[in-house]
C-alpha cells in the first residue's frame, strides 16, 4: 500500500495525481489512509517546480513546461529527484497548445516516476 502526501504544495494537485497513477500502473495499491496491518510505503513529495511559459522567437513561439519534485520513500533515507522538461514550437499558441504541452509533461513525469520507484516486493 502507498500513501502519497503532498501537503507542501496545495497549489498543484497534478504532480501527486501523476505519481499516484504511475504507482497504480506499476501494480501498487494507492491509498490515502492506512488499512489494517498491510505494509505501507509512504512517499513524501515536495514539488519544486510546476511551471509553464512561452519563449517568443522570430519564426515560432515555444511553449515550455518544467516539473521537478523530490520524492522521499519511507524505505530509503535519501530523496529521489524526478524532473522533466517538455517544449513545443508553434507559429500560433492557443489555450489548447498550453494544455497539450502540460499533458505531455505530465505523461513524461509519470514515466520518470515509474522508472525511479523502489522495486515492489
């Protein structure tokens, strides 16, 4: 069972949701409270960056997203950094372009979280 804490960053529920999804994809049973005597892996997530911005250029506008977190597992004394950067150049940026780039970053973030998870026993 996994408990994901994200109280340090109430402004962005997206990264903890992506972490929970990555854990479920890896076969973990994700809960917000402990149930019975089942072993619990607690993950403390500190969101360092969750940014999206534009870089205007001569030929194109680049939409960027950075997501960076520190994840501390109860089974390990060290924290694990998970960081992704996604960018996409376009001639015209609309609301849907922002959403697309942030979604791509969240998908990449989920893959990175899954790659850095402790081995499930």
